[in-house]
């Protein structure tokens, strides 16, 4: 920001900006302990980064389960092919949690068993040996966080892998309506007496606008070209980008930065003349509201649908764990869409998943 | 600091619960701090029921106290009583480096301008050779003239845009409107909660930053802050300065009473 690589208002006017975190440094300087990087493979054979998830990326348990089932149902496959073993995720996660643990127990904080990802929370707790807890089993006292067991005994907690979002974490500082958080946990965190995985406030770094700046950040900090490319993205906020967007409107997809979950996404090619004129007027009036991206032709993936091999859209979430140094788990979550015309791979929308192989050769 | 007044203050807030509640956790931002405009000579916090208090300082620099009352109780009362020596309408040197002014330069949840405020800014936003201070002072007066003070038409969730569209509101709304306009003009500005001489509720006004100094402006009363003002906290808008935040276990309903008395010694 100081060197004008990223304009200030992209940070401070962003909905992900949390001023409560100003001046707070997480334990050992780690912000994104567990990152989920969504990738797609284009028809040109290139991999592209679609999204960085730095808040609470989920899904690591699925490839663990998938591999487990595949090994059991077809052991021969795994004897005959040279694959990287992915059964070390729990160890890696444990190492990541231990690295920042200040002193005491490590817990996995879940919103409860009605949460869609509860299976994953309990599975990871079981595999890593961490306690699985609800917010009401944790207690802040004398600026320390304690786990209260069934007998009422209190034991200090040094690291929380929290599977609830920032705004619900502490009703005393964030959303006052939250009943799944821990009152005053932010006070303990602020004083450095607790590690939270991931850090609070990461939303500032993984929104649609900041995505545009990630390659620039890589160049700025490392002086290197990124190994993996972003989908080519334009910010109409910049004049040269605006000119490009207007000249190549039909080849682009436009996304409203305030929207999420597939809403506010329009393809230039699918608009009528009148719609296009209206949209361009809006774009010129509110250039900050949109990003534009080249439409990438993704490679389809073969899946089995009722015993028949068919092709579907798919993406891959890679998991990057950060302890003393970053480590890319040699596996990942491959998700595919259930319907032939759909691009939606989310499990909440009927998407499926399959085992992901990383060949060792 | 040139002392203008010595003020005795008593800020009393009581909560009543229709059914007893327990595990009541609270955080209170109601304790004034010494700065270059005010000196808090003494200050005492009394809680009923009594409990141990912890202290924290938030990212905006506000001091807050927090604690927990575990046992069932159906009333909770806080009294903050003390003496402040205040200076008159002097500007306070900006205590934070310019970089950290950034949160005060951009619209926040309550101060995001919509069509009504943008149109108003279009009419009043041209500067006739005014510097930031003179410009903000003119807005301060303009808002006072164009708004009608009325209680009960807005609440704690009302945004600047909503209140302005209706041209009615209370000090919180006046302050939010002022902040929205100042930030459109790229003048760093912040929301202030405090007390003023007399009897009543807490008050809200704004501070604008010009030439590395904070100036207090009160659009509700059409004036610059002076020795009758005691500041408690500041932030981007209302939500950063919420006086009492809390959670408790219980099924009852909650009522709140606030009374503030500030008088010259």
C-alpha cells in the first residue's frame, strides 16, 4: 500500500476489512495456517488459480475418506501405480497447530453437529488428537482460554482451530447475536495468549478485488513471476483496463464484487444489445463495483454416473499448510458438477468429489 | 493545557431483567480517558452486583473494562463517577501516524452514502477556497440547518443515508451524516461518544482531522466542542463505540436506563 501497488481504498473500504485487528499480530506471525487454493485446468493444458480461500477453507477430510475407500475397494490400483501417499494430512495439520500453540491444549471449535461440515470437524479432531469442542465448552478467565471438561475441570487452551467465521467468534467484539462463539476470546488473542487458526481478518486478502493484485504482490515481495497464473482479470477502476473491457466485452465475464456464491455474474456474450448498453452505462458509473475476467474454457473430467463414464466440469482445491514453512499437501479435493451443463461444483448444490492422485515419478 | 472548566460527571447505566440471568459477560466503553483536551483527575467505576474487572484497549485506542457475573441476577448497574478538567475549543494534535488515519477516510457501514447524500454533497460539496477545517465547519452548520432534531423516528440501526432521506434524527444520525459528507470530501473524520454538561443521555459528535489536528464538531448543537464536552470513545461510526456489549444466559427481556449528570464544580 505504501508503494502504491494496491490502492488504499481496496483495503480500507473493503467489506472484509476488520479495524478491530489493527495492531494485532498473530502468534509467530502466521496468518493463513490452512489455505485452500481453487484451481482449474484449461483446455490449453494450463492450470489457473480461480480463488484463494484464506478464511476457513473446508474439504480436506473428503480426499482422506476417498483415498481410504479406494484403497480398500481396489488395493491393487495402489500397488500398481506410483502415487504419493496422502494419509499424512492429520500429521501435517497437527504440526501446523502445534507450531503456533502458545501453551496448553489444542482444540477444534465447531458450531455444532447441525453444521454441514460437522463430519469434517469431528473427523479431523479424531485424526489429529485434538479436542472437538463447542463454544460453550470454552471459557475466558484471567486473560486465558480454558477448556472445561464434563467434570468442570478447567484446562488451558493454547491453540484453536476454529471452524466458525470471524464475525461469530466473539460476541463481545464482533456480531453480538452470536451464541456459538466465546465471549472475550478476542481479548486473549489480542494479548498473544492464544493462537487462532486461521487468523482473524483474513477476509481482506481473499476477496474478488484483491485476487487481481495477488500476482502483483508475488512480484513485489519475491521479485519473481508467479508459477501459477490467475485467470486473466481486469479492474475497470483502471483506465487501461476499462478500455480493454469495453473493447473485448463479448469475451469477458463480469462479476459484481459485493456478491458471492455465483450471484452477480454475467457473461458479455449472453447480453442483448439493450442490456449491454445499460450494463456499460452502469459500469462507467460504478467502475469499482465490477471485475472482468476472460472466459476460460475448462477441461472436463471423466466421472462415473450410474456406471457410465461421462464428462463433467471440475475443480481442484489444493491445501497449503503453514508452520515453519509452507507445505502443499500432495493431494487435494477434486469436486465435479452433477449436471452436464452446470459449472457449480459445491457439495451444497449436489456436486460430487473423487480421489485425487498426485503421481510420484 | 489551558484549563477551561472542572466538571464532575456521573454516568449511570442500569439494566433490568424480567427473569434472573446468569453467566452475564459484559464489556463497557464508558470510561473517559485523559488526552490533550481533557484530564481525568479521578474516576471510579462501581458495579452492582460487584465483580472483578479486566481492562483492554481496542484498535481505536479506546479503553474498555470487561468482566462476568456468574450468579443469577435480575439487575445490573454501572456507575462511572469522576472529575474531568477540560480545555476549551483547542484542537488536539493528531496522536496517530497518518497511515492509521485510513480507517477514518472511507465510508463505514453506517456512513455509506446513497443517492440522497450524494445529491446533497453535489449541492454543498464545492469548496470556495475553503480549507478542510472551514469546509467541515460549514457542513456542520449546514447539517444543523437542514435537519430536524426528533427523537423516536430513528434507532441504533439507522444509517446516515436513511436518516438524511427523512431529514430527521438524533445526535447519532447527525454525526453519521457529518461523517459521510466529510469522508466524501476526503477529510479523515471519526465518530465520538461522550457527555456534555447538563443532565440526560450520552451524546455523539465528530472529530475531523485537518493539518494533523483533530477538531471536535457537533452538528446537533451547531457548534465546535468546548470545555463542556467530555469525550469517552471514538471509532469509525456508532458500532465501534457501543457503550455496553454483553451476553447472558436467561429467557427474560431486558430494559436499559441511562442517566448522565455533568456539572461544573
